[in-house]
C-alpha cells in the first residue's frame, strides 16, 4: 500500500480507514477535504453553457471533446450518500419552478403559483412543483395538534386525531386537481405567453387517505335527510365549500399522503380533502371539520367567487365539475423549435367526469385531425399523457389538441364556449388551446377556431 | 346533535356479535367495520367553538346586533386600510361596494352585470345574493391579518356599515339576528343566481357541444387573437423557464423574435437561472412580502399608506428612529400620513419588526 495517501481518494479501496495508521488517516482526511472543497466550488456557480444539439461533425474532425477528453465526473470521485438527506432536483433543472403571474393578484397570501407543465413528463406532478393557491396564506401545522371534527346530521358527532385517521383503512388513488380559474385570463383575448401560465393551475398526484364515506358511516350520517356536507379548513380563511352527499359518499378522500410522503404544507399538511373531478377550491386544505346538512351553504367562495357570469347577467352557482380539457405541453407557447424535422408532440388531457377516451391533434389549426397515443395508465379523473409524431416542414403551423372523455363529451372550441357562456366569465374555461409555430421556430399563444 | 336509529345496521351488528360469541372464533376478523369506534365523541363546547358557519336560512347565526355607526368605527380601525374608507378601494382587494342602485334593490337584479354595462368592476355587493354569506365570511376570515378576532356584535356592525354604504340599510340602522331576514329581501342581486345542475353533478351533461370532426373540418384557420407584444416578456424571460436540453428550448423573450427562418441562426445559448425564492429568509424585503406590508406601502410611493422612503424622509434624524418604527409596525398608528390608520401587526415578532425598521432607517433600498 502506498505511503502517500493524498491521492488515494478517488481510487476504490476496500474499507481503507479500518486498516490505516493514525497518520495515514489524517492524510486521507486532508485529501478528502481538498476534494470536497473543490467539488463545492464547482457546484457553486452554474452559469451558461453552450447549446448541445446534435450537429454533424465537420469532415476530418476527430470527434467531440466531451467524448475524447474524459470529464471530471469520469475521472474523479463523486459525492457521498446522504450528502443531501432530502434530495433535490439537479441544479441543471432549476429553470423549472413554480412561478407567479405578475399583476394577477395584489397580495401574496391570496395568490397563485403555476406548475411548469412545459417541462414535465408523464402524469405525476412533482410535489414541489404542485401549483399553489392560498386564500389567506399557508401554514405548517403541528400534526399532533390537528383535529378533524364531524358534526351536524350524524348520530354521533366525532373528533379524530391524525393518529386516529391514519389508523383507518386507507386508499391510494391518482387524481388531478385543477383550479376553477385555470385558463381564466383567456375567455376574451390571448394574454399569457406560456403553458405554465395558461394551464399551470392543474397538477396530478397519488393521494393517500381514508374515504370520506368511511368516516360518514362511522358517525352514522342521516341517510334519509342528509343532502350535503360542508368542508372547512383550519387556516385563517377557514375555507368552506358545499359538497353533494352523493359526491361525499362516492370517491372523496380525507387525505394525508401525497406522492408517497405526507402532504406538503403548501398543499394542506397534515390533512386535506380530495374531491375528484371537482375544482380545486373544494379540496379544502388544513381540513378541520365536515358538517352534514340538508341545504347548501352559499359560502363566500360559492357566492362571490367561483361562480360563472352568464351573458344575461345572472351567475351560475355551484358549477364545480372540471369538464374535459387538454393541452399540448411541448411544443407550447414561449418555446423554440431548434430545427425542422421530427418532433414528438406531447400533452395532457383530463376530465372531471371520468376517463379520457381519446385525444386528437391537429397541426393545421383544426382543419384535419389525427388521433394521438394515450400513454398508460389512463385513470378516471386523472391527468392522461398523450403523444403523437409530427414532422415539421418549417412552414407556419397551428397545433391544437382535443380531448374526448368516457361520457362522449368533446372538448369545445373557445367560440363554442363563448356562444353559451359569453366572455365575462372567469371560471371553467376548458377550450381547445392553439399554439402557432412560426417559420423562425418560435411558438406563440394564439386563438384559432 | 341528531338522534336516530338505523335498525338494519344495528340488527346486523347484534347478529354478528351473537354469532361470534357462539362460535368463539377470531371475532376481530369477522366484525364488519372493526374500526368503527376509532375517534371520540365531540363535546358540546368543542362543536360550539368550531361550528361557526351561517347558512342562507340563517341556521347558525348567533344572537347579537350592531349599528352602522359602531360598524364604521370598527371599519376605520381594522378594515379601511385594505378596503378603503367606503369599501370602494381597488388598491389591495376588489372593491366591496359600488355598482348597485336603488332600482337593483327593488328588482333584486344588478343592472351593471348585464351586457352593455360599462361599470369597470364586479364588486362584492353587485354579485352576492345572500346576506348570510357576508356575515359568515367577515366572522370567519376577517380582518385579513387577524381572522376570527371580531366579536359577534362587531360582525353585525361591520356588515351593517357595508350594507349602509350600498344603501341597503339606512345610516341609523341596527342590524341584528332579528331583522337580518328583512335585509335579505333588499339584497341588490338576490335574484341573480341560477343553479345549473349538470355542472354540479359528475353524472351531468355539459352545456357546450363540440363534435369530433376529423377531416376538412369547418374552421377559419385564421389567427383571431395573438399574444400582444408587451405580453411577450411580461412573465420574465421564458428561455429561463425552460429546460436546457431536449428538442425544444425556451425563447429568449428579452429579444425580439428572430427574423430568419428556423435553423439559419446558431442555436441559442442555454442558461440556468435559479429563481429567487419568493419568501423565507429573514431579510427585510422577504418580511415585507410575507407580512403583506407591500400591499399598502410602496418603496418610494404611497399606495394606501406612505412609501417606505416617505416614512424615512419624514423622520430622518430622529434619534430613536428604529425603536419608534418597531412600535409603529407592531401597534399601528394613524393621523401622520392621512386619515386611514395602519392596523396593528401583532403577527410580526419584535425581531422581525426591528429588521424592517432597520431596513427603513438604512434607506429602504
């Protein structure tokens, strides 16, 4: 064994420190410190790097440096396990973040941040990128002090600790959650530059919890008279929403789990209601109470907001279902195609009424359509990923997707929506989205119908 | 609390119990819902503490009363900073009052919600059909930074003040649980709500129809609306919001779109730019954001309250400036910059208030 161990770090040695003298150990430690210091310094600054699309090599070119000259990560020692005990995405991915829409809201506690759909794959939204909508700020509540109360038209009014709830039979199900105001700014004209802001108030997660029906049965809800339940949050806004008893007894989940871990605080830790197919505002966060009753409550967010302004000046109240919708996420607004030729056009489709049956894609502004491939799993009230091949000839093209759900409902065009609901509404805008690919390769948000 | 019996289920449970007593088998497996008794009964006091909702039929409304003038006093102290003296402010939230008329009160429908209206906002009083909604919401969620701290009578008073601003009740009115049902009959948009069941039931059918035409479909293919130039980079540089690898990149929206066709220019440089976290950290600007200070105070200019630089200019040279500002931040104040008082901010710790005060004293940059 070499006496000078300063360069041993980096070679594979079986459990070296068990066999070393005190002096040798100190040498090894010094070498490691130097190495770690260097690694940290390298990690600190992530600046610009050259674009790296595949280009044909020039004649006589021996090859690319990244292949011919071995990089540091091929010739050095990597970082230790548990360097970051709760792992984070690569620093190279830091462009993909939840972002706010400037000017959309005036108070950061009653605001929204949008999921970067333009960069996501498959159907599960990473928990840290799940869109946020808070009505009076978010909290990180001590779970040992959180309680759920069930009262009203029940045989016995009950209180549950998190210990109690997590002891109950649980389910794990994948569902989308979409804010009722997703795509809201575009009832009229185009206003937003990218799919993050046009559609980024939708996310999809695997939720774990006890079915609300289990809890209502345990409390002996009044099967003859109960028609609605009220869900109420424990935060400052104490969000309250009316839910139909049929809905409550069907697939609603009192959830604590999200994507294999506990809910994130921004998403309602330690307890939220999952109301599949219904707009996100009903998925009450920090859930503290369920009341069983026989009339609707007309709470603030059922009587002033989340209502649909119709052309005759009335408002439709209690329009909670998120109807069938889809959007192409790549290529999408604000993106840049680097060349002509083959592209995989990909996007997401979902329906609050069931499963996605089919997604069609047009590249000529809706004149001709081809049916896209649905990637599994295709689940009820969950995001569904679609893909379709496209060879771009470099001419202007308008890309659209159109989803059809298991009820046969076809996602409408914006002019069809407006013909029924006018242009002054805010909520429940599920129109076909158009992306214009210009000759320069840039993709922009347009309306074509 | 309701009491009722469920003969079928009780019978089933009795049968099960008898059966397994006889069989002396593994009863734990056989009980239909062995988790049935997990949890505990809620006490009456607990239900009273949390069951605060008020329905349109006024079930849940506590006894009490409040006059318009009492409500105005509470309003000026705790509500006007965000909503304006007369509920008309559009600075922090959408206005509460405005856009309704005496004719609307007669008819129960708000004219300004109809086509052709040029009224710029949809105020709360224009939309809300049920007075219970306002009582419930003020009681559960207001004031903004100290929800659930108003007394029952104060809630009546604040609501009476709002209703008087909209001419629903006269200026000398005393609103109470006894007369609120009469007030409901004067709500300007009380007949303005409709219920369309298919959009409430999962099993309903949609109200907008499209057909899945596949070939030579009737479309205009004309671009009817496109992103305005000013909106191109209104959300930051989209290039920095896209992945740095893959077939597609973000467009550099700080520059005009390229004029040459695709492929004729060198591929764009790719950049990784970590977005600064919106909150967190104890620096002053993060505290201003997380405590909603910037909703009312600009850095240099007045929004509802004075700009931070204006505060500094007024008190420049004050020996005890930092402790003075700490006190103002925590306890609020009025009369120095105008009639609208700043409400106390008890949620801001002394240390955080000091951070903000030192930042203001240091130039508010």
